[in-house]
């Protein structure tokens, strides 16, 4: 059983691959191709950066924001940065 509550067989079926391929990924014997990394990220609602174990960078889904709200996001980020690091 995987962390998501899905078995290797269930994950393999969703990705249309063999269970042994999923097992090899988990055991570190092979790595998923770029295509599967993208599919896994979408399936588990995480970023591909997270799956690859790269340094954390926050992402924000701005798809539901208005143009004006999108323009405000960088200002809010800068505000929080300066508030937390007053130099």
C-alpha cells in the first residue's frame, strides 16, 4: 500500500504501466520518465519539483484571480518579506 492509500497495482493501472515498473521506482532501481513525473504530479496534486526532491519553492494558483488581483500578488509577497526581515 502506498502513502496515498493506493497499491502499486492500482497506480500502475492508472498510469497504464506494469506494477513492476512502479515497484522499481519505489525501490530506486529506475526513475519515471518526464511524462510519468507529470502524470504523477497531477494524480497526487503535487508539483513535479516536489516529486523530484528539488528545493522547495512555493507556487500559487492565480487562475481564478482578476488581472488587478494578479498585479497585487508581487506587492503582497514583498510586503511579507520585508515584514519578516526588517533590515
